């Protein structure tokens, strides 16, 4: 059994358990891990409860992308509510579910029957995104969904903020859907992402840290 002394559990939120080391990741210039990604996506899902928004955690996206059994994948995908918006996270390393090198975001929008790939590092995850698109597209709209690389996605300025960009982009897209943006299918959310994400990225680590500490405090005071 691994020694977890000094890395105790600090917060349980929905189905996500955060550890003290996750705070260190958020405090420094580090890649975001699966737990932090899944935590914030889970938090966004509590803010944006529309049935048209479904946020898929990275472990599930990884499994879908690499599942060799189409029949079992069919039963697995059914309860995921692939309605108007599916946001799926890819992991560049297809051998290790928690050992990837780069995060990016794949979004499915039912109204246009299209998948949109947002990558903050010059399309580094394009192969993985297409693999996930191929795995999922056969289960939506008779398998004729389109795929689009979003070339205007803001690019990271360092080698470790891909996860922060993913979460910032997810936040902006969720707000777009919740504010009724889908009423105009010609504009989509791409302009909002291009304009807003860079500013969100600048403070998102601090925002997530503050959120975790607030939830820890609320949990502690309720005991």
C-alpha cells in the first residue's frame, strides 16, 4: 500500500475526493491532475444544471476513447445524456488514464450535430480528439456528426497551463449555454472563448483554490 502520510484527504465533493497535494498543484506552476479537473467540472455542473449541458470527467472520456468493445460502449454511453452539449476531456497518453501529457476539450453540440475541439497548444491533441470523436459520433445523430478544430482557441503561454485553459474554456462555454447563447446557432461560443478565456486563465488557479478552501470551511463548520 502506498504511503499517503502528509497527503490526507481534504475535501469530498460529489464523487471527487481532493488531497492536500492538489492544493500544491494549484499553488505552483504545475500541470493540473485528473482530480482537480474532475472537481472543477463537477462544480460547474452544479452551477449549470440545464439538461442541455453534460460535463464528462476525464477518466470516462479516456475509457470511451480506448474501449475496444463497441457493444459494451453502447450501454456505457446511453446514460451519459449526450444531448445539446457534451464536453469531453482527452488525455494525450492513451496508455495511462492519469498519465497524460496534455489536456484539451472536445465539445459536442447537438443543434449543429458537430464536435468542436479546443486545444491550447497548437493542436497537439488532435489525434486523440479525433479518436474520441470517432468513438462517440456513431452514437449521436446516426453517426454523421461533423468535426472541427477550433483554430481561434487561445493558446497557452507556458508548458503547464493546458488544464487551466481546458477549465477556463469549459467555464465560458457553460456560461454561453446557460445564458441562452444556443438560440443563435450561427454565432456559437467561439467568439466568447477567444475574447474571455485569456482573462479567466489568469485568475482561475486562485479561484479554484478559494473555492476549495470555502467548501472545506463550510464542511468543517457544519460538523
